[in-house]
């Protein structure tokens, strides 16, 4: 089945810093989503982005399907951005292992 | 609020027991998915239903079973529980089933199961 990798596995930032999270997948995909799991365990939809670029406030995402990767950009990070960020490709219902982000005040 | 409702939110039980987790999908969504997330682990796909029929099966144990009812709500049954079954169980829904144009996946808040 399809393999999904995310990098970095862990990231510690000072409040106000910018970051880029990466999701690589081993085969072509029709569906790709980014989720944020907050410290209380809730899974929050960030982007449904099988291709192209989307922006929502301080967050943006780009998927280059032909090169099999997606990027999530977080600008001016806030402590509320802490948690785990997952990408998921849904052909095989596969989630990546996640990037654990800690934003320090 | 994603629109996906899961009950109960928390459940504590003993080894060997059986529990049922319930999920109501978003209005209009026909697909329901179940995932398991053990402590500090990723999300493992268990099973998917579309309009009452099983569509895909992941790493679901034989002790576990699920179904989707005519009103589209779904139940996940976990039996002969073991300590290792302690986890957060998520339900998710989408408009369509897997493949092209499935639409976004929306998650419920999860059911936290503790087996003592």
C-alpha cells in the first residue's frame, strides 16, 4: 500500500517563528488532508488539498501531486498551534506518523 | 464542531468485557470510518462503511466488529477486551467513499476507552 512520511518528527519553536512541515507519499493520490490534533486530542481539519495551494489565515498548504509531496506552512506561530500535525491520504486510509509541534511563549 | 457525534466520550471497563461505541455522521455523509489511536501513536484505520455496506477493512481485530444502520449511524463493538485495547477511538465521515472526489474527512471528538 501507499506509504506516508512526515518530517520533521518533532519541532520546537519560539512564539512568532515560522515553520514548514512536509508530507511525502509513495504513490499518486486523489485525496490529501492536513489535520491538527490539539493537546486535548481533537482532530481539526486544516486543509483538503489533493493539489494546488490554499491559505487560511496564518496557515497555508501546497501539494505537488506529480512530485508526491505536500507542505504545510505556519507563520507567526502561537502557543495554540501546539499539537500534532498529520497528513492523510485517503486512497488507503493512511495517516502519516505526524509532526509534533511545540510553540513556546 | 465537525458535526460528527460520538458517544460515550469516556469509558472505563475491565478486561474480558464488551463495549459498544456509537457514531452519528454529519448530515448528508454516507461514509463512516473508524480509527484507533493508542497512546502517543498515529491513527490506525479499522474499517469503513458506505451507505450500510462494508467498503474497506484495515487492521481490525477479530474481537472487534462494526456495522452501519439504515439511519447511517454506526457502532463499533469491542469484545473480550484486553489492556492493550485502551485507546482513543475515532469515528469520521465523508460524503462519498474512497476514490476520487470523496470530499473532506471530518472527525468526531473520539471515545476514550480505558481497560483496567
